[in-house]
């Protein structure tokens, strides 16, 4: 796996995992993000995450299907 890509996000309110997948561009819609998470292909900090409402914090690393990874950076 390559180095994680930094993705800037605002933390004015909690950042949910499903929303982050849309910000990264790996899920075109919230419905697709939900299915990806339910299918178990999304992990946070190396652990499979099946809760789409999981709140992320700066520094979390989100991986999709062990191919792409993104690190959350606060704007």
C-alpha cells in the first residue's frame, strides 16, 4: 500500500466516516459509502469499521479495500 493521501476536512462539527468517503472521492454518494462500509472494505487505523456514523479525528487513516488510504487533516 502507498503512503496515505492527505485529505483536508473541517471539524466545525463531527466528521462521519461515510461523509469522509465522499470527500475523498471514493464514494460518489452516501448510499454507496454506506454499502462500502457494510461490505467490510473500509478500515480506520488498520481495523475494519462497519459503522458509517463513526466519527473521525485528525490523524485517522482511512483505507479502502487495502488499496487506497487517506489521512484526515484538519483545515
